[in-house]
């Protein structure tokens, strides 16, 4: 397998300072590059630190520079090529689970599970599979999701909880973490249908592990559940994050075509404007079909139109009561 010649990392402000100091004091030849804080030529590779905080390393010597300079001196953690030494389980058979859409007012919550083992992990590395949050282009995320699906065949599962179902679940389960646990459990169960002997499932830490354990049915009760912070460093979880994001983006486009209005991501002013136009055209109940109505965004949109949650009907009222209970529990 050929050696990779391009690496991208998102650096913290502290890491950016370390990199600038290193490139100015070491054996590097600086050069001008638009939109960068600093760009320099090293031994058989070029290093560019962009104003966005993205560090791009390219060239025949990129892998060596990342392994021997960037990771130990700048990132101060060793990842590349050492996964099987530092974390032997990372290349053993397991599934990763991640979600997309949790922080977006419009659209569904999409949970994906992806399988990985000692044969798939090196290929995923070569494909530069990584946390979907580090992929700034929607098109790139969708292209990568297509390649991951082709690689995995049927060794993945996707659970899409549409807005109407999401709002019903929120009204009955009372908080987002319970919905996440339910969705993670369904994704695990669905992938176990295809790979019944998968011994372990890894996901990001979002609540007590027992929440997922309680949501698992008979088929999933024997699997070992692992929740940890920054789980996206696991390639199975990273692959799941990309599959979930692509599914979420597709759902947003579907809503956009259906209602012939922009359906933006997030919960910005543009989101509120689109939601207000939908309500004006279709009535307030439309929010239950297109959005996660426990968001305060719903109150802002309704208030702008001199409405309140009672205008959403019984499901909206139930969501409002669940919000009150969740806020009481959080306090």
C-alpha cells in the first residue's frame, strides 16, 4: 500500500503558537501562501498553517514529518501508525457509533454504526477517514460516505429519527440523551443482525452507559459497550460519523426540495427566518414535521409571529412539558 502524502489537522490556538515557533526556528524555508499564518518548506514536504487553524502537510515526506515532528512536538500526542501499539483493540473487530443532527433545529437525528477490523482499519487510514466535524465541505463528506459504504458493503447500519418521531420521543423520554441512547441501541441491534459475532461497540461519551444497555434488546445484551471522550479518534466511530452526517445532509436536501425553501443547518438567524416562512405558508404545526421542537428556536420563531407552543397542537404541548421536566432535572 502506497504511503500517504497529505495530512490535515485542526490545531488549537496553543498548538498553532507551537507550530509557528517551530517553523520559524527550525531548518525550514518560508514561502508566501494566501490565507495562511505561516507556510514553510521542510525536508520533502510543505507545511501550511491556515488562518482557520487548519494545518496542511503535503509531500513525499509528509508522513515522516507528522510522525516525528507534528505529533510529538506540536500535537503532543502520538497517533499515526501507532494505533495497534497504543490501543490494540482499535484494530480488532468492533463497531463504532456516532450521530449527526443533534445540534440542528431542522432535520432528523441520524445515528450510524460502522464495522472495522484489522483488514478494514488500514484501508480507512489510507482513505483518510476521520471525524466528520473536521471535514468542512458537505460534498467531501458525502463523497467519503459513498466510499465508506462501498468499502463496508453491508457492514454498517443507519437509523434516521425524523422530526415527527423525534418530537414524540422527546415528549415521552424527556431528554436528548435518552433519545441518543435509544438510537444508538437500535443502530447496534441493526448491525448485529448483519455481524452477530461483533464483540464490542464504541461511541462518544454522552451519558451513562446503562442508558444504552437498558435500551438494547436481547440480541445486543452480550455486546461490550465502550463510551469515551473523543471517540471519533477510533476509525470505526469516525466512519460512522461520516455516514451519519451524509444521511443528515441528504435529509435536509429532501426537506428543501419538498418545501421549496432554504433549509439551513444549525440554529442561526437564517434558520429562524426559514422556519418563520414555513409557518406562515403551512401553519405552525409544520414545525413538528421539519424541526426538533424542544429547541428554543421554536419559541423564538413562534414568538416572532405572535404565537406560542399551544399553536403546535397536543404534540407541541407535550414537548413543552418535557422541556420543563428536563430543565428541572438539569437544575
